[in-house]
C-alpha cells in the first residue's frame, strides 16, 4: 500500500519536472504572432517579444469620432495585488477618420414583403413611410440607394430588386417602388435576405460606407439569431457593413428580436410601438419609422468609421516567469477595460534570472532524483502489469465456469417447461375428446329417440350406394381424409357440405363450396331437411331417406 502511494506521488513529480523542462527549453525561442487592431473589448491582444520585454505593444479601436487626448488615457499594471500607473507610455493614432461632414453613403433597404393578411398593416405602413421619406429628400446627390423586398427563396434567391442598380435618382426609385409578394406566409427568410444583402453590397464597387436597413417583424428563432451573431455579424464587420434594424412589433411576434445584429455591427435598432397589426396604415408607427430612418441616416457615416490607436509601454515588471498579469486601460468618457498579457519564459527562467548558480545546482539535483524515481516507477508498473494479467486470467476462468453452469441450468429449465407444456396439452386434448365423445353420444341417443338413423342414397359412376347417417355431423366432399362420405368428383369441393343433427332435426349446410348445393332443385346455403328431400351436386343426386 505504501509503495503504491509513493508511486503516485513520484508520478506527479515527474510530470511537473518535464513540464518545467519543456517550458524552459521553449521560452528562449518564443516569438508572438503579430495581432490586428480591434475594437475595445474585454481582452486586448498584446504583442510581446522576449527580446524587448518588458516593453509591450497593443492596439485598440474606438468608435468615438473625436480623437482621444494624451491626458485622457491612463495605463495601469497590477503587481502583487497593487495597482500602479505605467509612466512610460507612447500613444499614437494609426488611422484618423474624424471628418464625417456631408459624407455620402451607400444604403441597401431590405423590406419584408408577404401577402398574408396579418402582414397588411406592416406592408402598407412601411411603404407609406418610405414614400414620404423619398419626398422629403432623404437621398442626397452622390448617395447610392437600392431597395429590395424579401420573403422566401425563389429561383435560388430571396431578394427581389425594385430598382436594378444603386442610384441617387429619387424619381427612378419612386417609380420602381412597388413591393409585391406571391408568398402567403406569416414569416420570411430574414437570415438569407441579410446574407444576400451583404453579398450584393460587397459586389457593388464603391468607396462609400455601406449600410443595410432591415425593415421586418424579426420573426426569427433564438437559434437563428445566434447564427446571425456568430456568422453574419462577423461577415458584416469584415465587409465594413453597418446593419440597422426596425422591428415592426406586430402581435404574436413581440418576443422575437434581432437587435443584437445592429449592436454587433455598430448600427442602430428600433422596436416600434406594439400593435395588433389589423389596421390599414398605422400612423403612429409611420412617424416612428420616418423619425428613426432620418436620425440614423444623419449619423450613419459616424457609425461606420472609427479611430485605431497604438500604445507602447515599458512595464515595471521584468520577470520572464510565463505568468499572466493584468493591465487596465482607462479612457476618459469611454470608460476602462482590463486585459491580461502573458510574460515570456516560465518559473524556471525566473529562477535563473534571480540566482543563476543556485538554480543550476537545484535543477541538476532534481533531474538526478527524478531519474531514479522514473526507474522505480517503470519497475513498479511492470510488476502491477503482471498482477493485473493474472487477476484477469482468473476472472475469465471463473466467468467461463459460471457460464457453463448457467447454461446447464437453463437447459434443464427449458426441458422441464417443454415437458410440462406437453403434459398440459395432452390433458387438455384428452378432456376435449371426452367432452366431444359425450356430446356425440348424447346427440346419437337423441337421434335414436326420434327414429331410425336416416340414409343418404346416391348413384356415382353407375353404382348406387347407401350411407347411414349415424353421427351428429356428417361431412361430404372429395377429400378422403376430411370427409365421412368421400366422393372423388372434380365437381365436389374438398368438404362440399355437411349434414348436422340440430334441435331434433337434420340440417344441410353448404361449406362455401365452389358449385353450391341444390335442395329439391333450389340453391341453398343451409336448410332443414326431411325424408324424401333430394340433394344435388352437379350430376350426383342424394336422396335423404
């Protein structure tokens, strides 16, 4: 038991040793990939080189159109739980995109259009609002606008272009603005519409900032909304497209919302006043639509641009110990963000920084000690393997013995069950035979009480024969082993008919024969018969006497 415990302890030491050796050996050749500037997030990539450390570089991106002043930026580092301001910080603008005045833009309006009766108010209200906005000069010279309706895919696409090309010609846009849909559905394929819209904007060759205005009721599941967040937002930001969203907020769709799409692409979203969706034009919603689009367009370019910054700093911490340390970037009026960086090297490297000679001696002693432990572990592992193999072999033999015994028991039980079943079946058949015999004896006695047994007299193949009916049931047919009276004629069915003693009378019954049964010249299914009656099957006549 003690040996086994020591073995586990040794294993942990060996694993730790090799991890140390691995990081030690790799720390001196570690280089970090270059990073790309990002919008301020909860984790900022930090560019660290072991040769330049403790100098670090990182980028951040601000959506604020105003440049951040040096005095408004502060960088702090956390060491041992204490926060300390980094004094040596270089701060510069990588790209200045401040001027938004009178800037033109490229806008794609995606208008949901469905023929369903529940969508009438939505369709009419959106159309009325857009028509009035066209008359109020929301499209300025130099802008590029295009309007597409969408519902569901037809011929491989979901978008239907109302004006063929992007244009700033308001009259041309108004003349083609006639939304129409052939789909009588309550919901549309919003996901495909946005994907096609991004592709359409990507293919349009222009340097203008690009925007999408999604006008719909956002009838989209949470699963699809997540896909929008994971895929479309990433695609939109990659293509530089800002998505703005208006949710009509009709009854039964109030729980659906993809405003996350606008937030993720730095656009704006608007949820209109809740309504039943049963009016022709909802004037209050129309005003909200116009106000939102005007406001958003006036600030559109501002949302598409931003400023990239680069920060270089010399930290107080110069230990190459491979640990993660926290920094905090504070920007006046924008807030603060904490992020981490990982120092190059590892714990072993740090020890060599502090005391090179002592670290070397300790490392050598640890290596020798662990080498002995490894030898001990290998020996122990072989011994345990032999024991396990023997135990497994014994277990297999016991299981095989148990299986043979269980099979024997099962066979005995099965044989007993079969024997009992045969016995019970024999008893049952014997009882039924006794009952049948008693019933026949009773009926035969009744037959005798009403007179002598009747006779069937018939002629077949030139010979006249008589058959005594001395049983309660007499079967007649061409199958010898199934009938009391065997007539090997092809005109007879296997069991053609039966004569039964029933309520002190005799009854003839047609057993669903092919050629049927004639009684005194009339076809019957069953009937009581009396002496003198004639039964006929094809050319064979039976006289009931």
